[in-house]
């Protein structure tokens, strides 16, 4: 790495051989990198465009939640995707992102973290990374583009995380014994790994990595079904990255999205 390079220059250099990557825009602060991704996609930015921010003032997570994005403590990035018409499976695309983030973290820290269905990365029952995929549809109902947002806690804020998440959030620096993680390298590694998996879709052999890294399989999980709490055993991840659960009455269900809790962590 050349001293004094900006994030844009570093990411560009690191991804010089990655044909999927089409450019990067880096900001000091944004409300949300996903919103900036939408604005760029609306004016025709190509698939493979990356947006980075040092902090987000309105970072969001799944299910309408906020994603805490304090200055310089995380990798907050979005990627513009324009999936081929005949292959659009949002579940599989986000599963590619979970595996790519898992691989990038392993590459940079040597640590194998856990994938918690749907697409969160955890370490010792604490969240390290979240993924938010948002689609934009044409009036015809066809997908126009997708914005894939990835947030990884890289360092822990001085004084710790805010109260609401202090017992459930963890950073790479904490799990890697304080070693310094280069966010630009992490971003580039993620984009490179993701491009390999995404461009091979509909091949789904990467789901073997997902299954092996899952902290959910073989566990009793709790989830909501039509407003009612259900308890079931997580038995598999199917070929569409849905969670297969077996209920106590032996019924098998394939969950598409939503949220599950591991019973052992809430008892
Ligand atoms: C979740 O945990 O539910 C998903 C979190 C996704 C956070 C990332 S940070 C970059 C991008 N911009 C956002 O506003 N959200 C995503």
C-alpha cells in the first residue's frame, strides 16, 4: 500500500484485476450508502459500482432497524447489482454476500466466524456484520437493480457500543486481539470474493461453505409464523438458501426470510 492514498485509490488498486468492479466512490459521511447507491443506479451507474462511507447518519438494517454506523469504526459499503433477467434470486444473491463477507474476514484475520441465517455474521453469539439487499422494480414488476449493503464492525468505539447493542455487538478488532484491520483491503476482498460467487450463479456449491459456517443448523430455533411463535429444529439450508426447519409434529417448513432466534441464547 502506498502511504497517503485515499480509500478510492486503494480499493481501485486492489481490484485492478477484478473485471466485475466498475468504480468506487468514497464519502466522509452519508445518510446511508444504500441510498447513495440507489441515486447512482437511477442515473445509470453500472453493476459493480461500490459506495463507501466513513460514517452513516441514517444507516439501516433489515426489518426497519437502524444500523449503528459511528465514524471510522466500521466498513459501511454498498454495491450496485443488475442481475440478469433470467437469473434473479435475491435469497441466493444475499447468501453469496454472506459467504463472501465470511471469506473476506477469514482472509484478513484468519478467524472463522459464524453465519446466522438469514445473512448475519456472528462471533460468540454477538453480531459482527449485517447485510441489507434492497431491490428496485420496474412498473412491469421486473427487477431493475439491487443495492447490496454490507456493514462490518471493524473496531469498537472508545467506551464501547451504545447501550442498546453493547451486549450483542462485537468488532473484528475484538475478535482478532486488537490487530489492525485495513478497511479498504476488507472491502476489496469482499468485492472480489462476491464477484466470484455471484458470477457463477445459478451454481450453488458455495452453499456448502454457508452450511458449514452456520451456527443455526442442528439448533432449536424460535420464529414467528403468521404472528404466532413457533419452535422448530433447524435441519438444513436448501438450494435457494432458505432455512429448512422441522416442527415438533414432524412438519417440514422452508423459511424464506424473517428472523429466527436460537433457543439456547434466549433461555
Ligand atoms: C442488518 O443488520 O439488518 C443489515 C445491516 C446493513 C448495514 C449496511 S451498512 C452499509 C449499508 N447502508 C445501510 O444503510 N445499510 C447497509
